[in-house]
C-alpha cells in the first residue's frame, strides 16, 4: 500500500515512500513570477504504474496559515 504523503516535507515524503519500496519522481512547481525558497512540500500525489509522482512547491515564508489571519 502506498502511504499518503500529501502535505509532507519533500525529504520526509521521499524517505517514507522509499522505505515502502516505491519508485518516485518529483515535479517542481511554483508561482509564475517568483521563486520562493522555503521548505519543499508535496502538493499533489499521483501514481503511474509502479511509480509515485510527487508535485512539490516551496513554501513562501510569511504567507497563509493561522498565524497570518487566513
């Protein structure tokens, strides 16, 4: 069974999936005009055959979340 790693930090997600014997590939995505350098998190997860494809985005520091009123 493939673990659900949606929202995980990329390093943690890859480690967990590899321990389960999953082959993985990573697609980076981000906003069109900026290139945030925050923590990389899994924002989408899909399977294709025996491979798990992770779409990853960098967090923008100071954006969103309960601490910023959103």
